[in-house]
C-alpha cells in the first residue's frame, strides 16, 4: 500500500485519476444504497453527473480553468434537475483549491464566488424542516470549507510565486557574478599584459645597451666586456623568469607556483633596479626620504613599475651622457615618487600620448597603474631640459 501511495504521489495524473475512480465508486455505491425517488432524482440522471464530477477530479491539474467551468455547470444542472447533494460534489471543493493554486486570476475569483454561493443555493433549493436559524447555521457551516480551500490554495500560490522570485533573483545574481568575474579576469589579464610590456621593454633595453658597450670595449677592455656580458646574461634570465610567470597566468588564468618564477617586485627592489641601470651605463642618483614602512602590495608594484618605465625611457630618449635621479618620499598618508633626467634627446612633443616613439604608451600605462591605486601623476619636460615624472600613491587604494 505504501509503494502504491508513493507511486501516485510521484505521478500527479495517476494520483488524481485514482481519487476520481475512488470518488466515483463511493458515489455510485451510496446512491444505489439509497432508495431513489421517482422523477429526476434517479440513477439515469445521477450517474452522468457523478461521472463528470469524477472527470473534474481527474483532470483538475491539466485543465484547471476548463474543469472549473464544467464543475460550475454541473452544479447548476444539479439545481435545475433537482439532484440533491452527492458524495461526488466533493469535486467542487477540490477544484476550488486547485484553481486557487494554479489557475488564472479570473478563474480563482470565479472559484471563490461559486464556492461561497454553493451552500446558500443548495440550502434554498433543498431546505430542511429544522427552522430558519438552523438553516442559516448550516449554510454558514457549509460555506467555511470552500473558503478555507480557496485561502489555502491562494496562500500556496503566493508562496510558490515568492520562491520562484527568489530563484530568479538567485539566478540573476549568479549571472551578474559570472559577468563581474569575467570583467575582473579581463582587467587582470590587461594588467598582466602591461606587466609583460614593462618587463620586456626594460630588460631588452638593458641588454641592448650592455651589448653595445661590450662590442665597443671588447678589444680594449676585455674585463669590462666580460662584465657587460654577465649583465646581459643575468638580465635575460630575469626577463625569461618573469615572462614565464606572466605568460603562465595568461594561459591558465591562475597564479602558478614554481621554483623558476619570481615574486612581484616591490619598493625594496627599486634599489636593485637602480644598480642595474648604473651597471648599464646610466648614472642614477637614488635617495629615500622619510621613514620606510610596509605598503600595500599594489602600491609597491605600481611604484616599482613607474620607476622602471621612467628609467627605461631615459635610456631610450635621454641621449648620450644623460643622467637620472630617483627620489622616494614616505609621507604619513602615501608614497611620493620623483624621477628626473637631464637628457637632450627627442622633443617633448613625442612624449605625449600617441607619440611616434612609443614613449607615449608608457605614460598611458603609468596613468592606468596610478589610477588603479587612486594616485596622481604629473609628467612632462623639466626646466632646463630633460623630463620629470612625479607621482603620489596613497597608502589605501581608492574604492
């Protein structure tokens, strides 16, 4: 019996059909047991009404609006044909509940009105001899089940609509999270591409300068040529390590750990960067003012890349005998950077955005980097010649 009940619960159509057959059997058995009076109240009229009411129960989920209209029509037919209340009339209560749950709004209102009118009409059509007060009490008593069935069905409809709204909202939020994640991935990959540009531009510049110097002093000063070649070798290894790390992230979208990968550069490595530039032949004056302290990783990386880009541009555009200076100033609420050179190279118009020499793109990258941490940038020619880059990086990134 339990297996049968579980099967019927899993298959609503079979479940309704089962109860329709059960209701039909109970109604027919009850009417056969009751002595039918001559006239309209006979089995020839009762059986079709019972069959149709059973059909209402069987198809209530598949066609709730149509079954409601059929049930209302059968109720009217009972009144007109003088067929008193049957056991199959329970189908009227069932269809009121079903339409309140799944039917259209007009059908739900019609079901409520028909259910509330059923008891008064039946009481007026087949009054009892128990007195007017008793008839009224019985009328109210019979109206209550229809009202409760409709209220229960409507509350279930409301709850389902609420849960459907929650599911829709969850699905929408999930799509928004996926979209935001894709945007974040694209932004991260763009940042990595800029990192890769900085790495290649700086290290290749150093290697080219060292190679030219080694070729120039190869015969006259073999020791200097050897030192230049060692610098080229170490710079190339460092560039390859960073390029492997960055390209690995671009391929997989995740930061991989490996012994040959290097960590993100920070402020402390600026001194190594300056020393590397000095070894390549560019005089650089480096000073730190204020009290050094830990900074957000984004600020440290931005500071390193700005200095790296500025010194690379000095080597590329400063001309012969150019020198540079780097100042790091620790303020209470931020880090100041000042990179200047006294080069006499390309005109400053070429340094603007879109410059034909490529330096303009470096300035664009600087502005983007500083904008990511909420800082400010001032870049342009300095009085007396050369170029100046001044930046202020806040300790807390802007939200």
